[in-house]
C-alpha cells in the first residue's frame, strides 16, 4: 500500500510538472478519477473537507494529498438519523 501511495503522489507531481508553469494548479485528477490537491494545506480547507454541512457527499477529495477523505459532518448526520 505504501508503494501505491508514493506512486500516486509521484504521479500527481509529474502530471503538474509536465504542464507549463502558468497552467499548474496542483489540483486535478489522476487518470481522470483519483483526485489530488498538492497546494499548501490551510485550516479553512481542512474544515471544508472534514466538517462541511454544505457538501452533501460523505466521501470527498482530500484537502491535501491524493485520494479521498470523509466529510465527518455528513457521516454524523447519516448515523444520527439511524438512531431511534
């Protein structure tokens, strides 16, 4: 799994470095599927990823890195709705 993680980050970095500098966003999708965001992390993006009532999805792109994270607000909302 470590090799897959390192390979994914390397793939994201190479994808960006192949672009002209003015077109580098440091966030996109590997193979059109796996999201990545390699911009410097911020507290606001962290909050928007892990506790976002405005985002309806439970599984969301990572605030930093490659792959997905959980929107814990939506997970909490779903699980609390299951209680009697």
